[in-house]
C-alpha cells in the first residue's frame, strides 16, 4: 500500500454544497421565532395600531375612522399640551443629567476602589429599586413634605426655622424621586464599562506622564463613554413617559405629558388624542436620542460602540 | 512528492480526499488529501490559522466539508453526525462537564450501552487507572487541576474504545514541565492501547517527540507528510525547514550532475558534490539552488588536531549560551548573513567570544537542497 | 490605586449616596409599625395592628391572589421565550440577528405607558375584555428582555465544547440538551423565573391600564393611596412585599452565581442592559 499525501490544487470533483443559509442560521431563526413572533404581535402590531388610531377621532364611545390630522394639530398647537411636552422633556433632561452625574462617582468607586465583595455592593444598590415603585415615590412625599423627615431633620439641626416648601409638589420633587428611582439603571452600565477598561491602560497613561486628573479625562472617561451614553438613554427615554411620580409628588407644576395621555385614555375618553400625544412624545424622544448618539459618534474618536 | 515507506500491515483508518472548506471567500482548507494508518500516532502541525483544527473537527463531525470526502474505517462519513462516528475527541478546553463528578464524566458516553452498574463502575475505574487517576471517581470535576482534567478527558474518550482518538492542542494549557511529562505519557498510552491518535499542535517539538508521522500544514494545504526524522532531515521546502527547528539558508548554483550526485557551488563554502537523495528540489541543468544546513551539522574546530571533511574560516559575530549548548553566529567571507552553529558544551571546552576567529567544519552530508 | 492620606471623599460620597438610595426603603417598615394614622414624624410608638388589619381586608387578599396568578403566568411564559432568544443569540449566527434582538429587547427602553397604551388600543379594538390575562400579555412583553439578559449570561458562560463533547461521546442532540445544557443553565433559568416574577409582582403602569375589574396588588395600593386612613396598612403591605422581594432576589442572585461561578468577576442582571 502506498501512502501519499499531497497538497493538491486539482479542482474537486465532489458536488459543491449549497451555500448559506446553513444549518446554524436555520437553527437560530427557528429558535428566535417564538420570542420574535410575540414581540411582533404584542409590540409591533399594537404600535402600528396606535399610530393608525391617532389619525382617527372619538366622540364619547363612537370612533370615527376617517383619517385626519386633527389630533396632531391639537397636540402640537394647544398651549397646555405644548407646555406639558416641554416640561416633560425639561424634567427628564434634568433628571437624566442629575442621575448620571450622581451615579458616575459611585460606579467609579465600585470599579476602582472597592476590591472585595463587588457583587455584594452591586446587589445592595439594586435592592431599594425593588421596593414597590408606588410606595417608593409615596415615601418621597413623606421625606420631602412640610413636616417631613428632611424638614424636621434640618429644623432639629437648627439650620432652618421654617420648613422648606420648594421641595414638594413641584418639579424639584419629581426630579429627586426620579433620580432615586432610576439610579441603578445609571450606575450599572457605567460600572460595566469602567470594569471593561484594561487597568494597564491607566498605568500606561501614568507612565507616559499624565497625572490623575489628566489621566481621568484623557483615558478613563473616554473609555467609559459607552456606559455613560447607555445610562443616559436608559434613564431619559422611560422617564419622559412616567406618570406616577408627577401625580404623587409633582403637584400642579410638576405634571407631565404622560399624565395627560392617561387622562385622555381615561376620564377624557379621547383615546385618539391620547394616541397622538403618545406618538408625538415617542417621536420627539427618539429624535433627541438619535441626535444625542450622533453627536457622540461625531465627537468621540475610536469605536464609539 | 516522494512516497513514504509503508509499515508492513498497516490499514488505512482515515482516508481524506480533496477536502476543502470555504468560509465565504476564505479557503480554510484547500484540497487536503491524506491517509492515516491504523494504530499510528499522527500529528497535524502548523501555525495558527493553517486549517489543522478545522480538519480535525471535520473528522469528528463538527464542521461540514465544502467539498471532498472523508472516510473512516472505509465508510464515507458524509451526513454522519458526530455522535454516530467511531471517533472521540479530547478538547482543547478539555470540556469536562462541571456539573458531574469525575466518574460521571468518564461514564458519560457509556450510558447508552446500558451496562449493569458494577460493570460500569469497573470500566470507569479501569479507565481512570489507565490515566493514573485511580480513586478520583467521586471527586467534583471542577475541583481538578488542569493536568488532572486532561487525564479525565482522556479517560472519558478512551473508555469509548474509539477507532480514532482526536486531540485538539491538548497540552497547550499546561505549564512547560507538565507538558513535557504529558508528551511522554501520551505517547506511552497510545502504544499501550494501540488506538490511532490524531494530534493537532502548533508546537513542532511536541510533534517530533510524539508522532509516528506528521503532516505539516500551511494556508490550508499539507506542505509535507513524513516521519519526524525525514521531516527534520529533509524538509520539503524552506517554509517547512524554518518551521521545524533552525536551518541556515545559503544561496548556491547547480553546476552539473552525474549519476547519483549533484554538483553545487555554494556561496562562502565553495564547490561540493551532494547525493541526489539530499535534494528535495527538482534539479535541471544549471540553476540557482537553495541550500540548507542545520546548526548541529556544522562544527567549530576548537583544536589544531580536530579535522573535518571540509573547512572554512570565519569570525564569530554573536554567542548565545544555553547551558548544555552554545549557539554561535559565524560570519563567513562571501556570505550574506552569518550562519548559526550549535555546539555541545562538553567538559573542558571553552565558550568562544565575539570577534574570535573560528574554523568551521562541514561536509557534503550536512547539506540539503530545497525548493 | 493611589490613596489619599486624608479623608477618602469618594467613600464618603458612596456612603451618602447609599443613604439616599435606602431612605425610602428604611422608612417603609418604620411607618408600618408606627402607632399613628398619619405618615409623618415624630413617631408615636410601636404597634402591630396595621399588619393585623391586612388579614381582615378581603379586597387586599383578592388582589394578592390576582398578582400571584399574573406573576406566576408571566414568569413562566417570559422565561420560556427568554430561553429561546438567549440560546439563539449566544449560540447561532442568523441573518438580521442584531435587528431582531434589538427589537425584542426594545421594551427595556420604551416608556411603559407607550406599551400599555398600545396594547390597550389593540385589545379594545379586538373587542377583548380586559382581564388578568391581558395584564399577563403586557407583563410578558416587558419581562422577556430581563429574562434574556439573565439567561444570556448563563448561556454565554457555557463552554461550547461541552455540548460538542457530549455529541462526540455518542449522545443525541436532544439528550445533549437534557444532560448537559439544561443542568448547566438551570440556575440561570431559576434566576430568570424569580426576577420576572418579581418585576411582574411590582409592575403598576401596564397593570393599571390593562386590568379589568380584578386589581393586582400595585393597582390596589394605588387605589388606597387616596385614603389617608388606609396608608399605614399599605405601609405594612409594602414592608411584606419588600421582604418577599428581597428573599426572592437573594435566591435569584444565588442561583445566577452558581451558573456563572467559574467565570471570574461577574455582574448582575444589568449585563444585558448595557
């Protein structure tokens, strides 16, 4: 028997196999189809429905299915809706900035200073987040109220003689309650991106002559940006749509667009207008998010993933 | 390419023909043909990305062929899933099931045979003893060290009595000492069980130590398939030569041939006649030739009394001391680059210094002519 | 890391921040045992009567049962969907993967009111009666992404060659899944069940829009917040819920860690959020 091995480049005579889609791709699609189908039925279809709905009109319980822009005209011109929309964006914007600014040092502390029991710290940070959301917001009312924990505490310390009133039933209270509610959502993404930073990069920066401050702004912060961006979006988008917090602690000056959407779907019985408000809010939020991401891509070099 | 002398009664266990694998435009394997014999220790050697692991996974049944055929024990394997093939694999990561004990890992594949409990236990214990892990059965597998996990992986595969055992870089995760120990042990084990082993490795030394035959792969092709000795002595081309061990390359010219010999004029060494059996390249008329010389095929003549077939004098340009060996770089007049010479550090022999003049001894037997 | 010789300001800040985070959670049990109908300082003394009141409220018990029903259904369905998606995402390449996964994870960043309103419109148009099941539909939508996040880390941590080893040792694909894959991701599955259960139990906005006559616990709490006299009982209820949730989360974390124990440093469910 002769044993031959050769690196032959003779064209193969065997039949060529079918190109993609291969086995793996098919298995993947099969597996993903149940959750995808669910999301299509329960998310995509309803969203399309809401969009359609926003072009209809409603008189008490009768729905008129002729397409009209009337709801949008009302949503965009009525001064009340415009005020609520702008206030929602402003409050959410402030909430986002405050939340992310407050969260960053914590994430930094956890990532760079805590050496033992990191997972435990993370766990402790998420625990308060699981208190009933309604009660959490309600308890801020207790803390910030006229005779609340905060005011009575300050009084006891002799820092004030009269209770502070600017902290409840206005936008400030909404900002505080929301910054609290969304804290873990800001801390975790930033923490993750800080954890991913190769520590030798920081040593390299120091070795090349950067002091702690310069090193932070030239190496740490740019590398943590993906986490900061994620945190910003994760906080900003949902807070625009919150209606529990404004209702409980916002007073009249703290009401937001979602409260109006809720009213339209509830007491006011004008669901199409509510839908138009919801779609408008979503579009504006999406637009702001895209501009934000685009600006970040523009002004950060490297792969701004 | 020359035929390899055959072992008398060796059957072909794996027959790969024209195996190709394309990922889009990239040819991971480009027409591989090889016959692997029953009972031999066969290595697929090459740098990372040469396609050796892909070929191994195709034999195991994890990757599909773009074209070509693989037959195991005479049966074509197209469409046969991994679980029905008479092969077993030792994975690079060992793939020890972390939720099972050592014994449960080893017994994993036997479940389908529905053996009585005692017989199963006996088989498992025998397999563990074979890899020096007797009594380790009840232990949690994730508490085992790297070397122990590897033995568990071996026992788990060998208990299946495969026709072919496939080993995917099994030693790469071990430290140097343990790796060297396992090389010898694996070789011993293979001889003891008599099963065909196919080893994928990027470590040329490992392949030389362990294998009966080695296929050296570059860019999805087999460059040379030969025994370790032939591979080392007569590499097929410069790429194989420099991948396996160290080789000095010198330019030369073929100035004629007659009968069994080729006459060469080699830069810095002069004219010499070389037996045709030392020529891996086709010789036609007078043409430039690439001459290779292993460092240990050259000697430095320390003493007036020492003599060699041929002699040439040069200047030492670098000295690297390895303990048992010293490597000298010697610049010969007329040569482009210094040539490397390795010398054993025997008793009483001094290590020369840079700048010293050295007499270099060589002979026609030191030389191979390569593509 | 460089450490200042003076006060570690970052540590001081961290402690202050934790006080801020825990302020409401700490007040909750305090007012649950405070002997006064007014939720304010100063405290009036200890009492257990608010907890006792909970026993006698039929509406509360009904809503607790409703929530249990919704949460159990939600956690099972969303974990099943999560297993499919996490497995597909971590194991197979398929066309349009990024877009499909992004779409399925979308409810994580959508304002809940949008999800709630959208589902409400469809259900009303289809003429379906609102019930606990419609709440489940909405909850599954928002819980599935969390389930995927938890399970992805469990699937990702699994060396792919473990499954290949099983096939190599002669097992079929189905038995490989049963004997290797499932036991290895089981802690992740349990963790996913617990977390989605907890989210569903606490979810208010979707439940508020989609529930019919049967209130879930958060909807019940919302209705009680208007009556000052009921507030102390609500605090007691909140305390119990908080304790239950913490126990569930500790269990979930424990199981999740078992599934990723051999992968060095790991981080919580937020792994999939970033």
